[in-house]
C-alpha cells in the first residue's frame, strides 16, 4: 500500500523512484497532512529512455544537497 511505502521511506530515509504519477501526489499530500515527511519522490516520465533516466538519477545524486527534495515529487528525466 502506498501509505505504508511513504512511512517506510520516512523511517529509513530513502527516496522513492516510481512510475505511479497518478495516485502518489494524493498519497503524499495525505502523508504530509498527518505530519509525515519523505526525503523525496522521483516519478518516471512516460516513454523516457532508460539512458535519460539513469543520467538524471546520477545528476541528482551528484548535484543535490540532503533535504533538497524533501516532501516533493520530481518528474524525471528533468
């Protein structure tokens, strides 16, 4: 269940990479409304090439500071 995943992400301090662009915004909003937080959620754009996805994941990993994507959903490739 998505709410369990968000709680796990918060507890373990992990980002989520998902194709769930439909319901994840609602689940994240509900999670935040209950006082929860997540390090960040990265959603994959439809039809994105694996190369573009990997390149952007590497860029995000190398160029971001901790907490930069807290409680946000970012669509990749950027």
